[in-house]
């Protein structure tokens, strides 16, 4: 029997600007949907949405640590785009490719 209450989860450790290390969990449907909407949006909308998406994915962590909107606004758009496009999406793809 597969137990959905105790899934084996891959994680992604991330060190925030304040020095706190959080362990990100795999994205849920809400985060994946938000990333997809952000990628499909017009450029002006993308910049607006990127902070919201970044906050959502950071708040989905094993530590239970909540990242505030003010914390997220301390990052510049390029940092966030680089993280999502490279590190985070590599993490997501590695989960999809893993047969276990």
C-alpha cells in the first residue's frame, strides 16, 4: 500500500540572503500552476508575478519557515529568474525523471 502521508520526497536546500537555510519541498500543483502562468504572461505581468511565485515556492519548505513579502522584495528580478530557471527547474525536472 502506498502511504500518501509519508511520501519519499526529494528536497532542495537553499540559503537565503539573511543567512537562513531552508529545505524546499517538491512543488505542489499551485506552485507549478503559478510558474506556468508566469511563463505565459506578458513581460510586465511576469515581473509583477515573479515575486509572488518566488514567495510561494520558498514558503513550501520542510522547515515550516514563512518568507514574508518584504523578504522576497529584497531580491532583484534577475536573481529570482536565475534561481527559478536554473536551480529550481533542474530540481523539478530531476523529480519528474526519477522513476522512484
